[in-house]
């Protein structure tokens, strides 16, 4: 049974009491989650070394080895990835190379340079994108990847298990579900919708187009997600997989209606069949029970707060002429 999420914002200080500062490396530090994670870790007193393109490609093992040797990390958060499902269909080879081979490159280097450091590897709820499940997904469910992105992330999990079994490298695997928040790329559903709404409102249009309204997703604010990542790093068991999610399934129709309401409620929406992808899973909702029991973490930011913050960002962008077309598609499956 999934516990009910807590209300309020007082949990963060409580669950992190007693966690001492660490030397950490974050790959993919310039990305949506990575940049938030780096800021949060520094706020907790951690000494953070950022790894990202163009300064360090994780496939360049000689360069990566020098960075790791200089940082001498206790913890490594591996977030570097090609994270767009749409782009993975267009260029599967690049996705496989970046995600699967990139992870192997990192783990090989960690093994020789800093083998006692705990590495947290990011997988994805997309490993279930070929499944048909009507109940929350726990960590014991058999993955059913469909997209090249999902398949590459399942390979990432396999690499983590291999390096633990073969070399006793402490690796924790995390499967985030739909992480949302300000500064997310328009490749994803919530920022795409917010920019369509902002653009329509500014131009005086009366409606926006949307894709699959029946799909249900588990939306988690990035600010809650980074708290969870730090706790899973310190409290997670090497060799285990942990969901990072709310356990609450939100229909995309409800999401669209809520965002329109937050924007003033004057827009209509119309479903465009060309935006409905047959490869999208209908229900991708996680069971966070294992993570909650292990770490005490709970998400605390309401979905409406997350959506309002993303809408505010879209309005600001639109006001200086950086908005996107109201017909752009952004109905991306889980992160």
C-alpha cells in the first residue's frame, strides 16, 4: 500500500538532520535535474565537482580519470544522458552510445580511480514504456522497454549490476518518473503545454492543441526529486533499484485543465490525432514505498505549485519574445 504524501514544507530539514557534507561529482551537471541537484548539494554544504560537456565527455576516460582523481569523491551522481525519447527514435545509435556506453565508461573509470565512492546511476520509469499496467509499478516489476531511450536505460541498470557483482563497486540505481519544474526543455509535456498556453494568451488565440489526454503520469517536482536523490545516495543499498515518484497518477486531461485554470481559464483545448503516439504507454505511475521506507523522504510540493512555477517561466519567456508556437507538440513520455 502506498502511504499518503505529506503536506507542508517542513520535512526537508528533518530528514536531512545529521547528514554530513560530502565530496561529490555530478555528471550531466548542466542539465535540468543536474543543475538543480548541484545547487541543492552545495546548499547542504557538499563540495561539488561538475562534469558536463564541452569540458569533460564521460566517454573520454583519460580526462574523466583526471577529474575524478582531483575531486577524490565520496559520492558520484551519474545524470549525464541523452534524455529525449523523441530524439532516441531519430538517432538510436547516439542514444545507446551516450547512455549505455557512457555509463560503462564512467563505471570503468570509477573502478580504477575511486572504487570506494558510491555511484548513483539514473535509470528511468521509461523502462516500462512498452508495458500495459493499471496499478502503481514497484521495483520488482519486469521492465518492458520499447523506445531506444528506454532500452538504453535498462542497459544502464544492467551495467550497474555487473560492476557491483564483478568488482564490488557500490552502485545504487534510481528510476525517476515524470520530473517537472522550471527550466525544463520544451521536449517534455509540462513545459511544452505551458509555452503553448502562454503563447496563445499573448496572441489572443482561443484554443491550443493537445495530444493523448487519457494517459496517466506520475509527476514529481524537481526540487523534491533532488532531495530524494541525496537521501538515496546516503541511505540507499548498493545493488538495489529505487523508484523516485509520488505514487499519484494524474490524467493528462486533468493536467491540461489545471494549467488552463492557473492561466486564467479562458482557453479551450482540442485533441489533435497527429499528436497522439501509438507507442505511448497509457499508465506510468510508480510505487514509492521502498524509497519512502528506506529514506524517510516524501514529496512535499503540490502539483499546482509546480505547474504555476512553470507557467510563470513560460509567461516571462513569452513577454520577451521567446515563446514557442502554440501548435508545437510536447507530449513526451516519462523522463
